[in-house]
């Protein structure tokens, strides 16, 4: 007989508190997300530039432990989320 301790994970989890925000910006070095420290210091959210050359989508969601947002985004976007692939996107 085999002993396999542990718990089962659900195959599909519905995220809670889902929200999104679209940013347009011109400076590629601008911070698009606030860190926990920035939030504690009550820094302002990044500004939206109506004529911005670049676009960014900020997605927020709540997931239980052992659930990963990167996996959900990979499935929705249908792109490779590995670090090696993502690093090639900045090469011009």
C-alpha cells in the first residue's frame, strides 16, 4: 500500500476582488506599480497620460494559497511567461 499524505488542490479557482486599470505612459523607466513600502508611505498612484506612447495593464486579484496569478495570466494571454522569454521582449 502507498501512503500519500497531503491535500488535494482544486483544478479551477475563481479569483476574488478582481480589478484592472489601464495606464498610458511615455517614460519606460516610470514605476507603474506601487510597492508595499510606497503604499505605507502613501505615495500617489502612477499618473495616466492621455497621449502616452506605451500602454500597460494592471490586474489585481485575490487568490488562496498555492494558487498562482502567473499561471492564470499565462492561460488568459496565451503567451510564454518564462523569465528567459520575457527578457527577449526588451531586446531591440
